[in-house]
């Protein structure tokens, strides 16, 4: 193509410039697996937080990760979401996206949402604004300058507000919410982003039994349309939601299966009884 | 749901609806109106009234006011990054001074052969240093438009490079503040050197005229004040639009929970860099307006202490509200003028005391005091938890389901 033709191509009004079109690659889940983690190792000053960890999660699954404090659950999420670099191993989102090659923002835009262990919302903003900022879409500074909510996006926010039960708190400052409500808002923020995979770190910590029950309902209802990985200590809670449980111990997978299988697994019994003793 | 809860959420929704009705904030428009009105009145009183009249405003006062307004603009620039994004810049004086030097270079070139040495091209200090020709970076600075461009470009570029390096490496908090101090300090040392070609420690001064108008004339002084007031109003309105846009909301989100924003897909360093550059440009404009009014620019403007003083103005006025920064700068500088007339050496102590008192007693500054008043009003009417939504410069609410229903 000669220069004038190229220039004409650039000046066409009916198309967006190719370099401005986001390179959104849909995640390929043709093998039903949405997350492949293989041989992952992370060490902090010689201490192995993750030690040759393997984990496969199916598309649409609700998976529970359990393990004692310090087992490496949060570190695993850190690696998947691009916060922590690993020493070795691989992490793939579907068959086609190498998670280790992306940063946090890119991974979020690929459709992986993450809830922190300590509920983190934008306290100076209202519940509504928190959700607005979480919506899927362009996250660049220039587009944010002129961004306005479309009707569709408002409907989306309304639906999320209903799902997380905060319809009546929409104009409250997020900082004024109760602890449990903040947890829900943060889950709502993930939902507003329409993710494929949700990583949820200790969602019921500090919740009342009733709140925990509602959270369990919420998470089970999300599975199917989304893939959900939940980290939790509360065995009661895990039992109420889990179909498959993965037990982490010292940075590696100790056992995997249904709750009953896992609880009768001799390795698990040994580790847990050993710790209890 | 109990009745109390129900009432509370009902009032919450009401307050939200009210908040969007009163957007974009009548308080802010009031500030622009007062600013422009007072400037016009002062200008008229200076130009139209005889000097004997009790209402006459002296040219000294006009220039003093112009200087205060420049400081107000600088304070606003600092507030944009500090109050809204949590970037405590202790080096904004650098951008202010660079803008000032750009304007100073233009004014220097306007002197022409009226300098002591009568050299038509070289400013006096260069003749004094035995320089034979104008350094390359002084070329073109006799053109007003070019000088303006450079006075914006250089600080803007510096802010971009600095911000890009610092924010990309995720430097935050105290470390970032120290880096900004180092930046302005390094520039101060550089500008003190005669070989830099900016007049060494004397800086640039003895300006004669600007765009052909005599800088000593009352009319020019008044015009400069009016230009300053106008630009302050413009930058204020622009900044308000920015902080009320979604960009502004993202910026506040970054301030309060940067990792959360990142995991939602925002490249937070990009937001910070652009906000920092914008803020530096506003500071540079303030510096450009400052120099023709005070008649001098020297490396002292880069002094780290100057930048820290600006932070105190913002703290006093109330960070996180644009009008707070403006009011804070005006009040503290007025106090400074008064105070130094009585006790020239005591100012730094007074400033320090003021800072401590404000930090301890008024963490949100004077604007916080104002908001607290309003919140108490609201509470007596039965609104809960929503006081801050409707307060001051808080971002306007989006139009919501209720509003459309
Ligand atoms: N940034 C870090 N620096 C040093 N050690 C860390 C860091 N993050 C985690 N660790 C250590 O790695 C281990 C695993 O931590 P974590 O993944 O948070 O455990 P879990 O979430 O399962 O309780 C812990 O012993 C913790 O102290
Ligand atoms: Mg953890």
C-alpha cells in the first residue's frame, strides 16, 4: 500500500483506527478448563509460599480452596491476578491466554475479578459510584474524562444492586456500610465487571451466620454463568457451597475431591490432626 | 426491614436525588462570581476613582491581589494531586518557577537595548558574564506565543517524565514526597549557577514592558490582575469539570484504594501521570502570571520551603475541595502580609503553628468546617450517612433509576 492509500485508510470516518481497537481475545475453554495452573512456585526470601502447585478449574465450576493460615491461598490468587511474579511454573486462562504475561489491569480486563481478603471498596464514593467504576468497558484516562452511563449500564448496576441486596443503600457512602455490606459490595463490583472467573478470598470473615448464609446463596447462584474460586476457613460455609474442594498445604495441593472425600483423606486427617494435637 | 431503616434509606435516596439537582454545585459558581466581581470592582476603583477618594484602591493593592490569585491557582494545582489523588507533592514550586522563568525570559528579551549595557540582544547578566551570543535555549523567547508555549511545555514535560518514572515504579507516600522535594531542590541549585544562563542568584528582573505595554503603568497592572482572575476562574472551572467527571471519580478511587482500582482494570499509573501533568501545567500558568506582576523571578522560587508552604495553604483551606485550596491560599497569604509587617522573622513559626493547629483540630480544613455545618443541618432534618454526598465539591450523582422512573 502506498502512502496516500495508507493515509486515506487512516482518515476513514466509518472505522476506528486499528491500533485503538482493544485486542480483546475471548478465552478459549474448548476443553472445559478455564484455569490451568502448573508447577507454580513462589518463594519469599527463600521461604516457599507456593511449591510446585498444580490446579485445574473447569468452566462454570464453584471451587473451594481450603488450607491452614499461611498455606499459600492468597499468594496463589496474587500470582493468578498478576500481583506477584512466580519463580517458575505457568498459569493459563483457558487454552489461549498466558496470565503470567499480563499485568493486573490487563488480567482484570480479560475477565478475572478478585475480592480481597480484607474488604476493599472505595469508601469516599457512594455504593452506586463504586459499581459505576467497576463496570466492564474502557478503563483509559481519556475515555473516563467524557464517560457517561448508558441506559444499559444503569440497568446493569440496578441488577447488581438487587443481587447484592443493596438497592436501598445505593446513595450511601461505601465507607458507611457495615462490614458484611462492604463484602457484598465488593462482590457486586466484581459482578458489574462481568467477569468469567471470580477469585473470592475469605468472603464470610466477620459476617454473622445469617449474612454468611446469604453469601453462600449468592455464590452458588453465580456458579454456572461464572467460574468461582472461593477461599474460606469456615468449614460449615464450605460444606454448604462446595462441590469440589481443594486442600492446600505448605504451598502445594494436598487433596482434591468432594467435601466427604477430602475429609476422609488420610493425608488431610494427618495434617489437620497433627496440627490440632 | 425496620421502619427506621426504611426511613433512613428513603432519606438516603432523597438526598441523592437532591444532590444531582444541585449539581454542578452552586457554591462553586458563587466562588467564580465573587472572584470576578471583586476583581472588576477593584479594577474600576483603581482606574476610575481619584486617589483621594476613600474607595480608591491603590496599584500596590491591585498587584498584591494579583499575586494572591497566582498563589491561589498554585494551591489549586497542588490540591488536585494531593486532595484528590493522595499524591503529596512537595515540589510544585518547581513547575510554578519554570513557568515563571519562561515568562521572565520573554520579558527579559523585551528590554532590548534599554538595559544598563545597552546590548540589543543579550540581557545584562550575559554581557556581564562576557557572553558573546544568546544561548540556543533563549532563541525565540522574544516571541510572546513561543515563550508561552515553552513556559507550558517545559514544566509539562518535566512533570510527565518525573510522573512516568515515579508512578510506573509505584513510588508512593513519603518516598514520593521526598522525590518531589529533591526535584525542586536540584532545580534550585542548577538555577543558582551563573553558567545555566538564567541570571544566577539574581534571576531575571528589571522588566520594562509586556506586549508593548509599560509594566509600571496602572492600566497594565489592572489588566494583569484581570487576566489572572479570569485564568483562575477558567482553570477552576476546568479542574472542577475534571474532578467531577468519571476520571475524577477514578482518581479518588485510586487515592483511597489503589490496588482495588488496579484489579478492576485501571492502569492507575496512567491516571496519576496525566493528573500530575495537568496539575503542573496549572502551576506553570500561575507562575507565568506571577512574574510580570512581582517583576522578578529568581532561584528562590524553587526553594523547597516554598512548596511546603503551598501545602499548608491547601491544608488550611481544606484539601479535596478546589474552593478550599483557593480560600486557604488567599487567607494564609493575607495573614502573611499582615504578620510579616509586624514581625518579619516570626512568619515561619506562625506558619508551622498554623499547620499543626489545622492538622490536629481541622483535618479537613476550613472547607471541612463548612461541610460539618451543613451536615449538622442535614442531620437535624433526618438525613443520615449522606451528608458528605451533597457537600461542597463532591462529585455529582449520576442520573439513576429513580430519577428516570
Ligand atoms: N509479600 C510477602 N513477603 C513475604 N512473605 C509472604 C508474602 N506474602 C505471603 N508471604 C508468606 O507466604 C505464606 C503464604 O501466605 P498466604 O498466601 O497469605 O497464606 P494464606 O492466604 O493461605 O493464609 C505465609 O507464610 C506468608 O507469611
Ligand atoms: Mg489469605
